[in-house]
C-alpha cells in the first residue's frame, strides 16, 4: 500500500463547477500536510498548507482529519487555468525527514 | 532571482553513458532533495542531503545511482551506465532549516533525461 493515496483521475469538469479531491495517508506520525499543483512538464509548486482547523485561500479550501488520516481539497468556481495535476503531500520527521508525494489527480476544466 | 537552479534542463545520453545532474539550492537553504518522475507517474523520493551529508537515501536504486552535496558547489545526482528505464524528469528541491518542522519544499524546473 502506498503511503499517500489519492483519487484516481482524471476529473473532467466544466468551468464554474465545484470539484473535490481526496487523499489518505497511512503513517500516523505524519505531521505536516500540503497540496501542490503541477502543470504539464513543469515543477510542482505549493498551492496551500493544510491545517486541522481547515483553511481557505480564495476559491480553494483544504481540510485535514487526523483521526481518519484524510485530507481534502475543494475548488469552487473552477477556471480553465485550474487545469493541472494536484498532488497531496505529507511530511514526517520520523525515520528520516521525508516529504512524500501522492501520485496526483489530474484535473481538466473545460469551457 | 535566487530560486532553485537545475542544469542541464535537458540531457540526452546513450545506453551505458554517465549522466550528471546539478542542483543549486535557494540561497540560505541547507537541505536538498532529489525526486524522480517517470512519464505519467508521481514524484518518487530518491535522496535527502545536507552539506557533506547524506541524511536519507532510502529511495535511491542500489546500483548506478549516487548523490552528493559538497561543502562548496551544487548538489550532484550521478547515474552511471544509464539504461532506457532511467529516462525521466529529475527534480531537485531545497528547504531552509525551518522546514524540518514544516516540510515545505521549493522545486527547481527539473532536468529531463532521455536515454537512447
């Protein structure tokens, strides 16, 4: 089993739609959580950190449930420019400092 | 702009040759990480280094791959006797000391290796 698992993609949605991505992690020692975005053939870039209290950045909302070891990302009012691969990322500093990436979920937003 | 710098951006090698990929971390960052991304796949952790120290190399293949981060100069990922399966994008990331708590990484644009 992979340490970080994400929804299989791709997600194809029309502009303006709301889309949700889910992610689970298996190591309970994980301490920090992130969503990164990766455009085709580009490097990953931090989208937002994820906090237990939930956090929002414009159209993006991230949630963390430590008890269930579950992370989510909600995108409201999707734009064409949101088309990318979204990577769920987990950090732990047990067994070495390690930042683990999920395989990513691809999103296509259509006009 | 003091971002993470990787070179070369594109590298073509024939089977059996050596590939050397370089990474200069962001100014003030003391941690370097290398990840490999195969086509249509996610990022796979390879190695984590600090200056003159390999901290975690649990993701490195046992043979042909090595990494270093010398006291002076960039971090280098070296692949000896390349095979077609080594064709991938190799991303370097760096983080400041504070990321030992936060885990946030800053990525370079990647080096794309093609083995003919």
